[in-house]
């Protein structure tokens, strides 16, 4: 017997084969219909050609009959004139014969001209029919060639499908034999579980457990999925599948039904085992729920067809049945939760960073404010010193110039510094502007 995946593949291949056969059949039917239409058109053209040829032959025969009649009339006229005419009328007889001959030749010329015109008209009508018949013959030959090629390709595809089916049956048999070994079956379930985790992009948040049982004999999970806020989900991939394998290899419906009942009962018993207190006590913190992973959709559908209440029984015990499809959806939801958790953590980090930057800016503002005050004091001291220099020292120094004891350098008056430092506006703006969130920083004016 074949596994459900193999059956599905076989059904898929059979569907492809049926689809290919249907497509070829439809193509052949269309080709045969076109061939029938072309042959019908050809028959109609041949019938039309036959009618035209018959009409031409009839016209030709009619013209020949007219010529024969004219010739007979001429001969009769000659005979009558020979009997009735005399030597005196010989000249008139010859004139009459010449006139009759000329008239006859004129009628014969007109008849030949009419015959040629009708022959040309018939040729103009028949020529398109001949061309159409030539095209029909060409298309018929092409259709025959295409049909032969289609049959040849179809034969090759059927042979290829048969070979693939035989190979698939052999590989399916080998897989079923291998899955009868508990170690191989468990390893296959773990591989399927790891593939599902990889497809869901959750390898960074899943911990695979290699031991099948702990030191005290308790069953261990195959994988623990970490959730945000230090929560977790436990996944067990050791679903009992032996009864299902026996069912698909059964030779009669009764044995198959009994094996399917055993399969559903084994799944229910495993759910009860996973919901036991001894199993849940080994996890800290306590998981949200336990997932019983079935490595194929057919395992789940077969058990559910026998025991439709399996899902409700699992939900009541916080044990969820999951196939690769549903587990991918579950893990992707968890991945979305981790992304949201990261966004929240980043938002908090940005908020703390904004508060730290704001605090540092306030400290820097205080330093610059103190520096400005110190600079203002220095400017005041400078201006006072320069005023004292100008009013008390330089006045006396200029008297050396009047006495002629000064040097060649001229002493100019003292220049006061009138510019003062700018008062920072940050404090005033902080009073007017209140940030909406800790992550936003105030805008400083110049």
C-alpha cells in the first residue's frame, strides 16, 4: 500500500495525465472538426466545379448543335438551290451561297467568341475554387502531420508517466517500510518539523530537544517555541502513526477501517498523555499550550474522519493538533508577535535615548549659559580697564610727545568692546513647548 503523500502524488499525476489526454482529445476533436469542415468545403467546391463544367459542356454542345444545324441548313440550301436553280440563276446561286457562307462564318465567329467568353468566365469562377482546394489539401496534410506528432508526444508522455508511477510506487514502498521503524519514523517527524520551522522563519526562537525522555522517564518535547514576555509553546512530534501505515497497507475495507479506528484512538490517547500533569510539570514557566505535530495532512484527516471530536478534545486539554500547514500559520503568528515585541523594545530604547539626549542638551545649555556670563564679565572688566587706561595712563603718556621725549610710535585711544554674548533661548522655549512623547526632542531656535 502507498502512503497518503504518494497517493496524493499519484492522484496529481493521474490528474495531469487525464488533463493531458483531455487536452489532446479536445485538440484532436477540433482538428477532426476542422478537417471535416475543410472536406465539406472541398466537396461543395467540387460539386460547384462539376456543375460549372456541366454547364460549360452543355453550352458547348448547344453551340456545336447550332453550328451543325447551320451546316445542315447550308447543305440543304445548296441542295435545294442546285435542284431549283438553273444555269441562269447560277450566278445568283453563287452570290446567295457566298452570302450564306459569309453569314454562316459571321454566326460561327460570334458563336466562337461567345464560347471563349463563357470559357473565360468559367475559368475565372473555377480558378479560386482550385486555389481553395489546394489550400484545403495543404491544411489537411498539416492537420494529419500535427495529429501524428500529437499522438507520438502523447505516447511518450504516457510512457514517462508510467515510468514515474512505477518509480514512485517503489520509493513509496521503501518509505513505508522505513517508517515502520520507530527510530526512522521519529527522525522523519523531526525533519518535517524542522522544515516547517525554517519555512516559518522561526529558527531563532525555537529550541529543539534531542532527548526523547528525561532522566526520570518523563517524555520530553521535540521543540519549545519561545514567546514574548518569557512565555513558550511546547511542540511534540512523536505522534503514533503505525496504525495508519497498517491501514493504507490493508487488503480489504474491514481491516482498513479497524486500523483507522486504532489510529484515531492512538491519537486521542496521545493527546491525553500530553495533557497530563507529569508532562506539564517539567516546564518552567508553564507553557501556554502543547502542540501535537502530525507530519502529514493525511494523518490528521484520517483520524478526524473517524473521530470528529478530536479537535475539541485537544482544545479542552490545551493540546492542539497541527499539520505542517497549520503549524506554519501558527509559527508565523508567533514571528509577528516577536516583530511587534522588537518594535516595542526599540520604541522604549528610543524613548530612553531621547530622555538621555535631552538631559545632556540641558547640561550643555547650562555650561554655555555659564560661559556666556563669564564672557560678559570679562568684557565688562576689559572695558573698565580700557577706560581707566585712556583716562589715567594715556593722558600722561601723551605729555611725553609734547615734551619731545616720545618715540616714533603713536599711542591711539582705547577701543571698548560693545558686543555682548547672546542669551540662550532654550529655557524660554522649554516653557512654551511641551513634547508629545519621550522619544521626541525639542526644536531649538537660533
